[in-house]
């Protein structure tokens, strides 16, 4: 016989071995190369980030320091007071302050103040005309609105009147007086040379390069003025300097990056070759050793198949022989297992259904012993049947999961119940009796166990299963636990009691319910009682009496006290809505539309998705509240308008109160804030907040025009906590700051009088 298997087993290792070794060597080289690249990029990013952070913090500190000194220096405020612009002491104080700020940082090139009204410039040397100032063009561009906010691009300035040498600076403008002024401009110029020196000091000119470019992609500066290295080098990182609108590009100069990856010595080559040879010897040894069991198997197969060999007259490959023998054996085993399993599952399901429905079963104890998963069940054992439903099956389960996912989740639910039952030493048998309902037959092996203790254990299993499934499988379940069945013949009674519990899922609050000793019956007389209560409710609703809510509570209390099934509760609610439709829908077309048959059916369908009776009551209460508002609006239009007008009058009197809000109105007029907002919007076509804001803005305009009070004082008088909030709201509503509004109106008044 040809030993094909041995040779295949032997030679199948070698391609994998050589391929694996090649891949490992390649991966090692690539890994070393990637580590080198990544570490280089990381080091370059750290240094570039430090440079960006240093520049950003330095420029920010200069800007904040200058702004803070100007803000707290009294001379600037005095200067922009119209009576102090020509005061030489004030001008001298400002010039001295500018000189101190320039001397505080070597990065500052110059700081000056431009007065728009006087058209004069105050520098460290004093006040001068703008026409003789070296930076006149920049002032003109700023005044004309050609320059935006924040730091401007690099520019050249001819500052010195004696030696007009252009100097590169970065400039930022601040409107004066701070923070919302429009009467002057504070200009801060920072030396570009200081920035270049800082960049050169932090960049190694031998190994790396660094380029600064502006928003338009123009080169602002190359570190060490080495443009050639920046062009030929390898770019590694690109970081933004958002404050200046710059982009910092850094990398390694050509010739310094990745000049080497690794140096492999001849010693390592020798070790690699020796390792390969040893691996080949080991593969041959292992192959011979592993083939021994296969050789023994082949000898046994040959002894059994000797007649087949003699009849065929040909030598068969040992792999084909093994494959044929195993295939026949596996096919026979699979067929046998499949038939046995199908037969067992069918018999088990049939027995389960017969026990639940009380059908005749020959030797039920024997069948339980042979077919069921119970261990030790006998004729007089104690059983309890529980029924579980998947809540919102059609919308929450079928629409959310595919058919395969549904089957998997149902199988997982059966396993969860079995695992939890083992923890409580109670055995269970689970079967799906419909698409959305599972029946669980519990059995206690302890014959002396008390019935209440057994029911308690099963309730624990149901509650833990419900909690676990909701948390992990995102499925909502409800369980109904039947009564205790003393013996196999009473199992169908426990099942009937469990189904009766599931008919009252609303009263269970979508949780776990247990059957009582005797199920409550609902005679015809009780239905008349409910109809009388519903008629009384409709009468109170029609009379616009708020007591209809109390009557609704009484009706639901009766539902809960008498433990009505869900279908009966739904029928009574339907009768309530239909009776209410007959009584009040003729009052207006809106009521007819709201109480139409289509809407009633829609409300009833929505209630079927509720998990508890409280949810049903809440949904019905919301529906009836909306109907009652519509009904009252139709029957008491005059009273409604009077209340809205009273609310409007109250707001006009109290708009300066900072605590005025919808909550305040709801407490004042004894209505909800949401309803108050709805009434106000309906009557005046304006939101409550917009109405209050408009009243406050009109009062602010009046105080700005006729008084000299500060913005903070005005804010407190019109209902705002501070002047900043008032200024922001005034600017949003009127499109102008309060200070500019006051000056504009007073200038108009002065021109009219002259």
C-alpha cells in the first residue's frame, strides 16, 4: 500500500515553515523600521509642540498683560471722557504706562493709542498728529474696517523717523475704551525678530528643519533661514498655531532620516541557518512519531477490508480508504442521531402539551421519567406551571430582530431559565407554546417542601430571569405563576391559573404575578356598576367640573380592586370614550375630530402597548386633559380671554422683577407653566420670553436717553443681574451696544437742537 499520508504529512510542513520564517524576518525588519520612524516622528512632534506652546503662551501673556494694565489704568478712562482729552497730565500718564508695558517684554516692538475723535496718536513719547506718524497707513486701514479681529499677518513698519528701516512685526488691535469701546484703538506690535530668535534657539539646525506658513500658504519663516533643507527634507508633523493663523511644519533634513534600519552580522546569519536545519530535523522526527497511530489504524482497516481489495484488484491509497470508511461511519451515526433526536423532541413536546391541557396520557409517570428532563418525578410530586410572555412582541421583538435572531434569543431564554432553576434546586421544563409565549413546568424533588416555599423559589427564578433578559438581551418579559399542582393530574389546573394571571398583565405592572387560591368572577351586575360610574364621570366632564379626575381615579381603583382582566378594562375604556363622544363632540368641530372613531381606536391600540395599569391611566388622563382643555376653551371663551389679559397686565407691571418667569406665572394664576405659555402664544402670537424682553428693552432705551446712570444700574432696574447680560441682550435685539445707542441718540438730539 502506498504511504501517501506519511509523505503528505511530512512535506506539508516545509512550505509553511519557510513561508513563516520569511514572513517573520520581513515583519521584524518592517517592525524595526516602523519603530524608528515612529520614534523619530514622536520626538519631532514633542519638540514642535513645545515650540508652538511656547510661542502661543508668550504672545497670549503679552496680550493679556497689556490688556489688563490698560483696563485697570484710570488714565485711559479719563482720557476718553470728553472733558479730559486735552489734559496733559492724563496724556503723560498714558505715555508713561505705554513705556512701562514696552519695557516689560523684550518681544514688544511698540505700543500706541489712536484717538479717532482727535485724530491723534499717543506713543511712549507723547501725543502727536496722525499725519506725521510713521504707522499712519495701518491706522487708516483699521479705521476703514479692512482689518479683522485678532492677530494680523506679518507686516513691515517704518517706525523711526530718523532712520526709516523697515521692521517686521505682528500686530493686534484693541477697541478703546475696553471692552466695547469705539472711540479709539490700542495697537500692540511684537517683533518678528524675537519670534525668529526663539524658533532658532529651539530647533537644531544640523538635524531638523521647521517652516512657519500663514493661512494662505505663504512662508513666514524657515528656521535658521535654511529654505533648502525644508524643501529637500522629510516632513514629519504639521501643527497649527491658531492664535496667529500659522501652520508649523517640521521634519528631518535630507541625509539624517532613516539612514539605517539595522545591521545584520554574519553571526546572526549563521544562527538563522542553524535554526532552520534544526527545525527541519525536528519536523522529520515529529512526523515519524505522529504517523505511528495512523499506521496502526490503517492495519486494522486493511484487516477488515481485505475482501474489497481482492475484488477490486487495485492498490488503494490509504487516505482514500480512511476517508471512505469514516464517511460511511459518520453518515450512519448522523442519521441515527437525527432520527432519535427528532423522535425524542416530538414525544417530549406532545407530552408537555398533554400535561398542560389535561389530556389523557398512558403511564404519565413513566413517560416523565423517560422523556422529560426531570430527575425523580413521580405520580404524587408537586409541580407549578409558569407562563412567560414577550412584551410588545410585534413592534418590539419582530420588527427589531430577524427570524434567525428571534430563534437564537428564544433558545437563550430557555437556557437562562434552566440555569436559574438549578441555583434554586428546582428543576424546570420549558417549551414555546406560541410565538410569544413560553410555558415552564417546575418540579421540586423535595417531597416535604412547603407549597409557599416552592412558590417563593419559582418567583425568585422568574424575577431574576426577567431582570437578566432585560439587561443583556434587551427583551421585556412578563410572568404568570400558577397554583401548586399536587400530582401529575393537577398540572393542567396550574396552567389554567397561570394563563388567568396573564390575562391581567396591566395589574401585574408588566412584572411577575401569582395566581390566587380562587380566581375572582365578574358577574353581569358588576358591569352595570362600572357603566354607572362611567356615566357619572361623563356627566362631571360635560359640566366642566374638575371632579372628573377624582371619578377617573375611582374607576381605576375599582379595576384594580376587582382585578379585572385587560380585555374587560379595554372594553370599559372604549365604552367611556364612546359615551364621552356622544355627549360633548357636538359642541365644536375640534371636539368631533378629536373624538372620532379613528382617534379612539388609535388611543386604544396605544394603550395595548402599556406595561401597567398606571401607564394606561396616565395615557388616558393625558388624553382626557387635552380634551377637557378644548372643551373648556369652547364653553368658556370669555373667561379664557379675561385670564390671558390679566396675565398680560401683570407682566407689564412686573417685567422689572428678575424672578419673573413661567414658573412665577403658574404659581400666580394657578395653572401649569406649559399651559400658561400655550395660552400666551395662542392669544398674542408671541412667546412669553420675547414679550418680557421687549418691555425691558423699551425701558432700557428710556433710561439710556433720559438719565446718566451706568449700565449696571440700568440692568438692575429693568430686571437683569448685571450690565454684561443687559449689554449682550440689547446688542442681540437692537443690533447696537447700549453705549453706542446712548451716544447716537444724544448726538442726534444735539444736532436737531442746533
